[in-house]
């Protein structure tokens, strides 16, 4: 419990610090510049750009090489199995948030998916549930807060986690705290499972997006602004139930 509370505390600390910085930002006096400033809603852009570049450096040095190696070494069937296991481990969080949001049909579907894939799917190695007519659902606590009227707030770039906003950053912390799967593997002797899950999640996501991200970076006049726009479009689709495949399944990304 202590580790999860610490994770939430770190996220809240980052959000609080960035909120203070945002409060000190001075909007432009020129009407046209002021309108653009408010539309972009990135009042701490210099700080966000700094974190963005730090994240890019960490990605270049560690995550991208590891993900590229993972994609080349692990066969497709193995990568698919890893993805299914990670998805299955996250189903309790999806279940809880679907319930919080009053999406009772999705709640039942998610419960059925977890039950079937954890048993017939051998712990999630195989997505038997989708073949049985129970497709995967998406739900997180940031989405739950959105359902109850919480707005995005200003744009934030979080260390390692990347594009976000105060609502979703807080939601990420809450999801981490209430994730029962991580508690199940927090007992002595099983902690490496949680470490492997975190590493696997990072490699799974990054390996799926290597080519698309390289293309956007190569063709963007301002990579930071492009990623800001794409991530916002992606999140809007998630919140409104349009189920995008990835941040690269957006109007801005398709221009590249």
C-alpha cells in the first residue's frame, strides 16, 4: 500500500507544482496572441518543452533501443501473448471505472473477459473472450472524472509518462493505487512480476509505435506541438467513446 500511496503522492506533487507554475504564467497582451494562448492552453510551455526533451533523450538512450530489440527478437505470436497478458492484468481497473461511470454493460463485459481469459485463456495469454463476443473495453479514472464533469485543465508533459493534464495525471495515480492485480504480486517472492509488468507495458506500447513516431518526428516542423495536438485528439476520442487504436490514429497524424 505504501508504494501505491507514494505513486499517487508523486503524481499529485507534479500536478501541484505545475499548477503553481501555470498560475504564475502571464498571458500575452496582444489580443490575437492572447486568443492563441488560451486556445492552446499550454501556459507552462517552456517547462513542458524541457520535460519533453528530457523524455526524448531517455527514449533515445533506453526505451527505443529496448523496444526495437524486443520487436526484432520476440516473434509476433509472443508479442501478441504479452499484450494479451498485460491487457488482462488491467481488466480489474477497467471494470471498476466502467462501474463508476455507470456503463453497466461494459462492466459485465469486462468481468466476463477477465474470468474467461484468466481461465480458458491461460492467464490472458490468449484472448478467448473476444472470440466469444466479449470485446475489450477502455476505462480509466481520468475518464471517470470526465464523466462527472471534470475538465482537462492545462496541458502537461509528465516525466517519463509524457502528455497529460491535471485530471488525467491524478486519474493515473488513482488507477495505480486501486489496481488489485499489482497488490496481488506485491507479496515477497512475487514482486518481480510487477517489475516485469511495468517493463512489459513500456516495451509493448513503444514497440507498437516505433515506425509511426519516427515518421511524425521526421516530418514535423515542430515535433512538440505536433505531439501535443495528436495526444489531445487521441484523448478526446477515448473520452467520447470513439475507441482510437493509438495516438497515431488521429487527423493530425494522418497528414504525415
